[in-house]
C-alpha cells in the first residue's frame, strides 16, 4: 500500500506541473487538480481490484472476461471524470475560466484515464501471476517433501527387516550352541529394536544417539563372536551433535560384520573414525579382511544402496559416499555437511 500511494503522489505532482506549465493555470488550481485527479483514481483503482479478481475465476470464458474488463474500465473512467469535474468546479474561484480549461483538457483526461486503467490492469495481472507462481512453487515444495518423506520411510522399512532376519538367524544358531548367549542376545536385540521403533523415520538424530544404538547392535554380534570381533572408535567430540538420518549407519556395520567376521576364522577389527573438516563431517568405517579364509559372497547390496539414497535425500548433492577395498580391509567413507539443526 505504501508503494501504491507513493506512485499516485508522484503522478499527482507530475500532472500538477504539466497543467501549470502547459496551460498557465495558477499553481493552487494546478496542485488541486493533480492531487484530486490522481488520489481519486488511486482509490478507484483499489475498488477495481475486486471485480478484476472475480473475473479470474476458471468458470469465466475469455470473451466474458474481456467484456467485463471493458465494461469495468468504461464505468471507472466515466465515474472518475464526472467526480473530478464536480470536485474541481466546486473549489475553483473563477468557475467560468475553469469551465473553459476543463473543456480544453477533457479529451486528454479521458485518454489519461484509459491509460491509467490499463496500467492498473497490468499491475494487477502481474500481481495475480506472481501469487499463482508462488502458490505453485509452495505446492510443489510440499509435494516434494511428501515424496522425500515417503522414500525415506520406504528405505528405512527395508533396512529394519533385513537386520532383524540376520539377528534371528544368529539367535537360532546360539540356541543350539549356547542358550545363555542366545538369551543375552535377545535382551540386547529387544533394547535395539525398542530404540529403532521409537525413533521417527522423518526426524533426524544426533550422531551421539546413532552411535549409542550402533553399540547395542555390535554388542548383539559380540555375544556370538566374542573375541573374534574387536571394536575401535576414534570420534571427535565436536561431531557428536551433528544431525543425520536415524539408523543411517547401521547397514554399514551390518555389512562389516557380515563380510568381515562371518567370513573370517580370525579376529576382525571394525574401526570407526569421525572427524570434522571444513564444516563437513567425515565418517570412515573399515573392517579388516582375512584374505586366507574369506569366501566371497554376492549380495543384493540393498543396505549400501539404501544408505547412499537416504544420504542424498537428506543432504542433497552436498553428501558423498565412497567405497574402497583392498586385500587387507574394506572401508566406507561418508562425507556430509555439519548440521546441528534441521533445515
């Protein structure tokens, strides 16, 4: 509204100067003419908004809309000319002289009224188009958020059963070889699943909470493998508050156990290194490989694909995941922005 009235004040000043210099009218009459003409058209322009907005309904055809716009314009300009004539004639000291002046400028006033009406129409249509674009962008953003949330839920729903099936297979084996260990593993599995089910898939968690849940998982595996599984950590304390998708890292540790400890007769070390570098968090998870006893297994790679997909969905193009394998170790390195609050 401030911009609207400022524009009409500038037009009033311009019309006053034009009338004063072009027609030799006294400054008082010229100022009154310009102010009354432009301010009244500004008020009329605000009133015109409502019929123009109504004409934007989808039920109106193009011909109907154009007809309505023309009728509205004719009525608006006619009312403006008539109202200005009455007001200006009332305040004019020399009514006969002003009558002659009005007759001289009436055609120009009508042309100015038509031009101003067209400018108002243009401004309103630009405003309506901008609003529609903004609404469309907001709607698209909401739709993308819903799709993103659905993808995250789908990917996570694939991860949890995958881990659960592997754990139940381990418990099944332990019930034959070591019932107390099987009982201990069930308790730890219960604690881990309680954490997994209580955390919302659409909400991020801190790295600290993520690591606490992962330690539960690794304790479950250590019940079975005992000294064959060694866990090492080197995590910078500053990184513990960064946010990431819940249970993002669990499939990586599951793969480390599956392709490291499961396929080895010796001791396997799973080492986790987390550091902050240039406002990015770098997580490196590696496990040693027993090249003499390892048996290559081909899997579907669902866990790693899900981690990569969830990482991209949460952080976008700013995140990266790299895999490196040699004869002695298998390493997964993850890089994503350090974030302590959700965008």
